[in-house]
């Protein structure tokens, strides 16, 4: 691709750390989303239900959709999205969690 073609694409990186206050509510909501997906094959549905029941982080991944984050933004079209969810140790006082820290990516425009 030429530079003018690639310059219209922007990679937006978002990292969130969430405190899970009610794991049962997250699991219930994820199971509801899975149940409401009429196009999901039975085998995939069973696997998804097992995954969200066993792991709150997996349930959360079923509930968070990157398209929802940008669907109302005028002038853009989502080209590609990926996301994952995992349990993590979080210490807000640790320098490892400093959100203002430069990630070392020198080719970003801000």
C-alpha cells in the first residue's frame, strides 16, 4: 500500500483494568448473550456456556465488543478488531500500572 492509502488507517489501543464486584452478574449476563445468539451452533454454544461459567474473565470477553466502543463515532468504519480478557494482579501504586508511561512505540502520532 502507498503512504496515502495507509495514512487513513489508525490503530487505537485501549487497555482497561476492571474490578469485578459481582462475578455472578457477569456470568449471568454472558449466558444471556449466548442464549440470545440464534446463529450460534449448538456445539459452540455448549463450549461458550462452559467457558463463561468457569471463568469470569471469559464471561467478560463475551460482553465487551470493540464495535460497541466505536459504532457511534462519525466518519469511521471498523476494519478489524481483536480483544482478550485475563485475570491480573493489580496494584494501583505500582509503577508497572502507570498509564502516563510511554510504551516505547515511537511511530505513534498521539
